C-alpha cells in the first residue's frame, strides 16, 4: 500500500490550494479515505472524510464551507480543495485510508503573506 500526497506549498491568506493523494497497492474504490493535518508540536486532527463511492463526506467544523474532499476512483486519487485559507490552516496534511495504519508522507501547507 502506498499513499503519496502532493500539492502543498506556500500560499497567501485568502488563497487556495488543491492537495492530491495518489493511492496504490489496494482496491482504492473499496475504501473510505480521509485527510488529516498536524500542527507543529501537536497530534493529527481529522479534517475530512469521503466514503468509498464518493457519495457522502464529512468535515471538521474548522474547515466546513472552505474545504472540499473528493475522489476519482478511476484515477485512484483523493483530493482536498482548500479555499479561503488562513494562517490557522498552516500544517502538514496527510492522506489516510480509513480504519488502517496506512498514511502518506505528508505535504506542508503554509499560509503566510
């Protein structure tokens, strides 16, 4: 199993980024997927979840209305569209297969002017 995140970087407050997580080594379309983030010196917090079919999603209150999780089962990829970013969103973002020990390596998102 491999999860590879991409799309992080430096963005100004109010800006947008789209994270991608390319999955391999398992039947992607059979698993719920999620995004977590980790602030410096703190544990990981759940940001968003999408079920295997893509028909249902869940968001943390802190990102609701600004972030959108989606997936393309034909491409074995899950996305996190992040809009109206602010400094409090600065963190390392991780892709995770729900209910498993499988994590990506993380991608840094920094929101700063």
